[in-house]
């Protein structure tokens, strides 16, 4: 069983779907899209087999007012 999308791709499993993960099981990020910090967080999520996006991730600069 693959533990991440990267492992599945290496093995040629193109229809891989990760296990369902609740939003509370991983943290959101306030890093701005396109920054090195945001890209690192996304890379870490992929490596850990987590969903790429969290519903509370910062999407735009204007989201700064809603970040806790």
C-alpha cells in the first residue's frame, strides 16, 4: 500500500487516492501562495500523505485579516 501520491506515481499507480483525512488532523498555513514557505508546506504534506490543501489555508494577501 502506498503512503503518498509520490510513492504511488513512482510505482505507476495513477489512480491513487489517499486515505481520507479530517481537517483537524493537520494544520492550516498562513503562508502566502507562491512563497517558499507555502511551497515547503505543500511538499511536506505530499511527503506525509496528507491532502495538499487545507480549507483554512491562506489563499490571498487579503486573507491576512482572517488568519488567527
